[in-house]
């Protein structure tokens, strides 16, 4: 396989590319003005665009030459992610008043608007894939199936239900891992899977990158839990220590901080091991993994 390496500036440009796609999609919406304003606010008020970047980087690593093929699938996973954050912040869920250094949607607008904004972003994610006219219909349908499974009852929504069930009791380590494979990991795995579909990846590559996505999703959550316990509110863009204050089960509360950091290091190594098959073409995916695991927000 010929080398398709990207450098860090290329990776940064992919985040900008995702922002541009999201802006175009939101600007073209004919939703009522207040809803459209809220959708813009929730999607374009920052964000690391890790999921969209994963779609692009997997395509690049597997030799897809037309990056434009990934534009709408990459936007779709970010719209689905934004929907999940809006609903997670609601008083009936995690009850968080800050997101990315700004008031959460239900605080900036109102609770009803936040619920409807999440609904609108979720369906817009589906539309982004179904309207990708540069992709075969069969590919769009398979992608839509991947996304709906990742964010529905078998994925993100199911994980949130399990998370809420831990509010009145401590979770075991096994229960915590299962919950986060669904709540956080499912959409990250779907982002990787969409890239594989665009590249027509073979069975071995699909299996390897699925394991990569699974480990990366869990590593993302472990680092989130560590940051909640150790970073400042200014760094996080939301109140620090909120998980502990809410008596939520996290990798820090279940394992302790030193053990959580050890688990993160193990997941880091395991994630990079999954990319050995790609050789030099996996370099940009390894860079993204390093960012996810060493980030401070």
C-alpha cells in the first residue's frame, strides 16, 4: 500500500473542512428562525470534530482519493454527536448548565427548544447521509444503518439509559465498560466504520479498524473521567468535578485515579497495536489517538 500520510496541519485542515460542511448544511436549513439559531449555536460553538476527522482519516489511510466522498458522512456523525450533547445536558439527564465554555442549549434558550433542537439535529444527521448524491444508494443505506444502530437503543441511547440506572448505585468495572462501549464508543466506532465503507475495506481491515474504534472509544471516556477529576472548569469548558458531585460511577471513582491512568495507558497501547496492519498509512490515525489520550479538555 502506498503511503498516504498526512501531517498535523493536514489533520487540522480536516477539522476545518468538517466545520465548513456543517456550516453549509445548517445555513441551508429552512427550519423556523429560533430553531435554526439554536442548531447553529449547538453545532458551531466549538468542538474537536474527532468523529468527523476519524471518517476522513480512515478514508485517507485506506487509499480513498476523493475526500469529498466523506464530507456528508463526516458531517452526519458530528450532527449526531451534537444532538447527544444537547440531550445529555438536559435537567432530566446529566443536568449540566455549561458546554464548551458556553451556556448549555436549555439554558441559552429553554428546555423545550433544547429537546426539539436535539431532535432536529438527529434527523439532519440522517438526511446528510441520504442526500449524499455522490455515493451509491446502497452505500448510503448501509451507512444509515450503521449510524442509526450506533445512536439508538443498541448504542448511545441504550448507554445513556444504563448510565442513569447507576445514579443510585455504584457500577462495577465490567458494567462501566459495557455502558461506555455503548454511550461513547458506539458513535466513534461508527465513524471508523463509515470510513471503511467508503474505502470498500476488506474483512481483515474491517476487523482491525473495528477493534481500533472500540479501544479508542473507551480510551476517550477514561480520559474524560480523568479530566473531570483533575482539570479546571476553564480547561474543560464546563464545571469540573461534576461527575463526582453527582455521585456518578466513573473510571476514577470505580478504579481510583492511579489505576484509571494505568488503564488509559493500556488502552493507548492497544489502540496503536490495532493500526500495525496499516503500516505508515496509519500514522495520522496514531496522531489522532495521541491527541485523544493526551488532551486537556
